[in-house]
């Protein structure tokens, strides 16, 4: 691909290791990112952060939420950022949240350790340039109808602006199976991306399925395919969640899943020696 320079293996054969606080993504063991879709209040995010402490390395939570309906919960904004930062510090974890516009980049970067570009904004090129011009690492999600080349070109915008600390996230694409799953998780994207680029690749099985029952098998498949980490939504009371409750795991189910994933990762490491 002639237009891919900085993200390509030809430009940099060795893997990039992205540092998020004291956590390294792409440097060895899989990294687990967990937390609620939305920061709903201080008590909620503090409770969930403590619940995933020890089984996740990075805390996630949305302060600004791009919702399909204008009447859905849109997030707490800067108040949510303060709660997320406080919860991460209390649990000893770096935090990641989505930034939705150029105007919010500096504000969000003051509170979090990693900026997320959501699927809806993957081709917001002005926003990509803006996060590329700052120093915080970036989690770039694949758009719902984006090709792998388009995802890599979006990453190229960030690197071209000066920021090489980018993690790619496969989070499912829209296909014909919408009746049974929110999206179709493209597991093949993991080895394809690892072949084409030096950037780390993580998988979001929560958005990739939309159903908490599917998260365990999809997570195991993602690790088996070589993902550098997983991003999983966790909520103490999914039935009462203000957003994405059906795809959220309860903390006890999440911790049990991570124990299985740790065993799988250990098995794979031993078998591939």
C-alpha cells in the first residue's frame, strides 16, 4: 500500500510497545482494559475500579458518549473525567476514555493517561491530527464499516502528526448477522494487522458482539489469534446501566474470565517456545 509509510512493517520491522502510565501494550503478556461503558456517578466508577483491580491493568469509562439517539445518556463530561481519574488513582491503574472533538482534546488529556478515538470518529481527520499533535497514547478503534486499509490510514494520520504511541482496536464491523450480534467481530483482522503494521492490536469483544454471553469465547479467540490485549465492558448492575448494559459483564464473571485468559496465555507462551 503506497500510502502507508509510518505504520508499515517496511518502515519499522520491530514491534512498537505503547506505554500507558506504567503499563506496556505490545511488550509481552496480554493487557486487560476494563470498566463501564459510561461513568454514571462517582460511587459507580469507584466501585467498578476496585472490582476489576488486580484483573485489569487499565481502567476504562466514558465521560463523553456518542449515542445514536440524542435522547440517550450523553455522559457527565468533565465531571465524569474527574471521577474516572480519581477511581484510577485509587485503584492504581491508568485510565482511558474517548475524546469526541478537537475542542475537547486538551481537557480530556489533563485527566486521562490514554485518549480513545471511537469507531464513529475513526475518519475524523481533523481530530486524528489533533490527538497526533499531543503526547498521550491513543487507542484507535476501527469504524463499523471501515476496511483494514482505512484503519491503518487513520493511524497514519496520527503518526504523521508526531505521535507514534498508537494502539489499534478491532471492535467489530457491521455485517448481515445484526439479528444475532450487534456487530461481527473480525478475528482475522488481528493476524492481518500484525503482519502489516508494527502497532499493537487489541480487541473489544463487548462491542464486537453486543451480548455478554459471547464475550468469553470471542475473548479466547482473540488471544489465540495473537491480540496484545482485550477491552471489556464491566458493570456492577448491567440491568440498570445507562448505556450498553446487555454487553457488560458483572465483576465476578469478568474476574473468572481473566483467570481463564491468563491460563490460555500461559499455555500459548509455553507451546510457542
